[in-house]
C-alpha cells in the first residue's frame, strides 16, 4: 500500500494515505475490468493519467507524439509491434516505432538511453528551497522537509511554494505562521 511521505503535514498525511490507496485500488480494478495483461496495463500507465500542462510563456510548446491526430494511431499499434529486438539498445528497442520515423543515417546519432536532466535538477535542488508559505498553510512539515534529500520532493516543495507565492500576488489570503519557521529545505 502506498503511504504519504513524512513531509506531508498533519492532518493531511492520513488523508494522503487514503487517497493514494484508493487511487491504486481504482487503477488495478480498472485494469482487471478491462481485461488488460500486465504488459497492456504497463503501456496504459505509461501515458495515463496524462495532464496537459499549459504553455509557460510566449514560446509555443508542442508534444508531437501526443498530438490528437497521432496518438490514436500510435495507441492502435499492437504492443508486440512497438518493440524491435534488432535495434542496438534496450531503450531504442522499446521505442522502435519512433526510431523508425528517422532516416537510417540519423538513427546512428539517436540517444542510446533515456535522457535525464538529473545534473540540472540536482543543481536546482541543491540550493536551500524556502517554503514558508507552504509551511504556514500547514501543507508541508518543516522538520521533515529540513532533512529531505529526494530531488523530486525538494523541487515539488519549491513548485508548491511558487504556486502559493503567485496566488498571494494575485490577492489570495494565505495563513501566516503560528510559530517561526525558516521554511528552508
């Protein structure tokens, strides 16, 4: 069963556990009701739930493989046809249909493994991340956050704080701390 991380403040931690457990149970039940194999369930879960993130600025953003004209065709492919054992790396083998979109000369320079931006993310999370609004609102536990080392958690805390700062700038009334917390991660 999933459990909430320690940085989720009380009284939300218990509710977080319940929501997470219910969500997992719903997903498993939906896969069973649809008669999906483990491979089909994994393929389904690789895309859903999928939230479209609106553009962050003036530069247009696009996800061509999620385009409404492309996605149904891609999803219609049988799972076995999405894999090609002849490709040179495990990553490319699992992305066979995408690799085949490129002309042969270009395939030699395609990524041989999944591209992560961990160095950039670690650098972004290495700095102290202030979250005083989230702590004051009772969303995050300052003691747990102070010792949190997971980059994804630290960046999520920073994103929550940024969102709250934006809400405050737009006129929202946020709770003020009952006691002094630096809110630094």
